[in-house]
């Protein structure tokens, strides 16, 4: 699971049947540097994810990728590479000393 920022939403025309009544969100993954800086920047390569939570543009979210992204739709096969799993309320970064 990774963190990202919602940068927008997509509407498909014509609609893809397996995506009916689902929203697609444009996510920008957040790098650790930008997470520590708390600057609202992402820094990663944008991707598209299914959003069933209704995240607003600019919100930080956590998302899964790959095969795990299709698990919420089991047993129905849905062609998805990323799934928005939760909306982030806050992030606390703890420094670890090794």
C-alpha cells in the first residue's frame, strides 16, 4: 500500500461495463521526501485508480496496486491496476535510530 494525492477524476465515454457506477481518480504517489516536508507535493508518476470512497481532489489517500487491487470485487473480474483503499486523516513520521 502506498500514499498518494488525488489530482482529479475521470469520466469514461463510452462507459466500460465493469466500471459502471464507479469513479476513477487520478493519483500522484507521494515520495518520502515530500511526506516529511509536508508540502502537499506528490513527486511520483501519476496513475489511475478506482475510487469508491469519494475522495476529493487534493486529499491524501492510500492505494493498492496489482492483483490486490481487484480483491474488493471478487468474484467478479474487474480490469483494475489500482484501488483507492482509504482516505488519510493524518500522517505521523517517527524517526528510527538503527
